C-alpha cells in the first residue's frame, strides 16, 4: 500500500508462496500416528447415582461445532439400543425440536416451564418418532428466563432441582446448551454428572477448549463436585492436512478423554435435520450415520449404563 495525505499506511500487501498439497487417500482420513503424551489434567466423572439417569451436558462455548446435531443423533442411537433417553434443550433457538420433526409453535410446556414449575416436570416431556426418546423443548421463551431468575438465591440449581422427579424414569438425560457460558449453561453443568465436548478439527477450537475446561473446573469446585468430563469427540472432520494435524494434537493431549470415531463432514447430516429426522433414520449407511452410531455405542460402553438401571 502507498502513502496517502502524507501518512504512512499500516496495512501492507503480503505475498504467499503456493504449495501443492499431497493427495490423501481414503485410508488416511484419520491421523493415527499421534503418540500419547502426558494427558491434560481434566476432572474425571463420578459414577451415576444408582437408580437414576446419567445427566450429560453437550457443551462448547464456540458455536457451529455440531453440538445440537450431536445431541439429536447420539440420543437417537442410544434410544435405538433400548435405553430410555430424555433430551433437555436449554438453547433458545430450540433446534432439537426442529431436528426431530416437532413443531415448537404447538408446544405449551417448555424448558422454561420445567425450570420455573418443577411440579409440572412430567407434562413438559414430549414423545418423538424414535421409541424410548423424549424431549423437553427449548424455544424463544428461554431468552427471558435468565433475567427472571437472576436475583434468586440458588439460581444455579434450578434445573437440577427440576430434573429430580424425572431421573428415575430414564437411563440417560442429554442437555443441549447454548454456545456461551450464561446462567442457563451454569444450570446445565450444575445438574450434570458429566459433559461431552464436541470439538471441530480446527486450530481456533483448541483455544475454546482450554477456556471451557477452566469453566468446568470452576463449576466443579464451587457448585457441583460430581461434574467431570465424560468425553471429547471430533466433529466436521475432513481428510485435510490441517484437520489431521488438529486431530493429532487432540489425541496427544486428551487421549484419556477422546472418544472415537471422529464425525466426518457429511451433507446427509444437514439433510437429515431439514427433514426432521436423526441420521440413524434418514441415512444410517452414510458416513454421518455410521460415525454417530459408533460414537454412541462407544459412549454407552463408557457410561456402563443398561436399560432400567445403572
């Protein structure tokens, strides 16, 4: 850039050298060469309370990492395995309902009802087309909820208290959280036994993961001593050098918590959501269908939960 009006511009042109990337065969989609290093210190989860559902928040402070897609598809596959599953949507966008083919405009009792009126907990559940899978629906009414409870004592435990009557009726409760650490997210962590963290295989995601793990430690210390990390899994993975490098770093530093396989980029996942179906119904043989099925089965083994008990 040149000088204008006698002032020197602080922006200058940059030159880049073009380098061709080596081709990657389908056999090299995932980088398996990473060697385990000393694991990053993350709190481990405690066992599920006997006779009650395991409560797990799927959380990431970065948006667009496939969080809601993961909630829907993990829940659907776990339900197909015969376990009783409840989704709690505390995101005001309410995309879990849409992804399961439910019209939010016809719903009377929502997550806001559950939080403010725990005596109505049983009537806040709605069935889905998947056997064994129910949902408490989030919608725009959640926007005002945070302000309504902000001044209340024990505001961090509203959701935990409201869930108590539901836990004996399920094997797993999955909570879909907003992409920020607001009071509703704190409520989710307060109510949870563990968290699942979806991480997109890009470098910015590593910074977000560090911030999130610090928040989890703080909630464990100050509010919920049961809280731990149930697992970290990779989303939107593609056979590129960059994606494989990030995946390798995550395997090196979080190998104790990483749950395989990575979820590959797959257009069928977006198509399934637009049709209001989980991928296990819409396209079970697609990359997304096979990846989420395997991930869910590995999580069930990790949780060691069986139908009707823990």
